[in-house]
């Protein structure tokens, strides 16, 4: 289930609130004004969290008491809210929780320096890189993938099993998870890469030396929703092809 970025934005608002600008030694009216402003932000955050159907998280939400007026009680409230925020972040970060964070989307288009952007994306990966490219002859890109595989990342490459890809295929074999597509059965003409299931690179740019001197396009999309769609296509490709 998706957890909207709005929830995390509100959590950041709670964390950034200037809580320590007031303390229990200030005048009561000053304390009440400061606590009231804090509660408004907390209430907006909690109202969003209440839409997330997780029993343990909702138990944490129910334990939060916003019926307070003074700073000594607000300190206890802050501790309760931090428990909710920590639980929320754990849910979003845990792969088997059934929840994932839908981050603010980013879209960028490149008509030059595409290879640099691909290398940057590969370098940024922390747990997986899935590549589907029709033709792959660029050794520098291959080395970048191999380096990440050696760090322990899940690196998978689907490419056509043909003469053009023969050298890189042999170079990658045994170093990354290599899947061969049969061009005689059905030509695999994709050119996309998924990084950490949240960043998608796609366009006309093949991972070849020649592509660097061609007129090509490369789109970068930071979107968990789009990455999920491309991941489904990638999994289908893997099922249709064979491992090397």
C-alpha cells in the first residue's frame, strides 16, 4: 500500500517546529500559545496517519494525548509523536511490511551527456539495479554495474542474445545476473533501467559506444509508482527469457 509523501512532509513539519523556543518557566499565556501552535501541526499529521491501516501504528496514534496546554505536558506529547514518526518510517523502509513511500516525483529529460547521467544513477544505487537494453557494448557502463554487484547489490541485466552483445555478454557473465532475450523469437527493444525501485531511466539511448555520438534522448523519472510499472514489465521479460 502506498503511503503518500504528504504524510512525511507533515512529519517533517512536526520535527522542524521550534519546540525549544519556549519552556515551562515562561508565562502561562506564552506557553499556551506555543503549545497550541504545536498541537495544530501534530493534529494535521495524525489525521493523515490515521488513514494508514496498520494496527500497531494506530495503537501508537491512539496513545497520543493532544489535550494539553503547558510545556511540561508538551514534552510528553513530543515523545509520543516521535514514536509515531519512527514507526511510520520503519513501515515505509521495511520491504515486507506491505507499505511503501510514494515520494515527490521528479522528471528530467536529457539530450546530451546521457551516459554521465546513467553512471550517476548507477552510483547512487543502494540495493538493486535492473537493466533492460536491446544492445549493450559500453564497457564503462558494464564496469559500473559489476562494481555495484560486488558491493552486494542485486544487479540484473536483460539484453538480446545476438552478435552485437556477444562481447559484453561474455564480460558480464558470472559477475551480474544476466538474462538473454531471443531476438528471433521476439525482439526485445527496451532501453530502461530501474534503480532501487524508485528511479527509472528510459528513452532511445542504448548502452552502446555509438549511442554517445548519436542524437538520443534519456528521461529520468523519480517515481515509485512508475518504477513499479517498469518493474512489472522487467519481471515479465525475465520470465520470457533465459538465464546465462
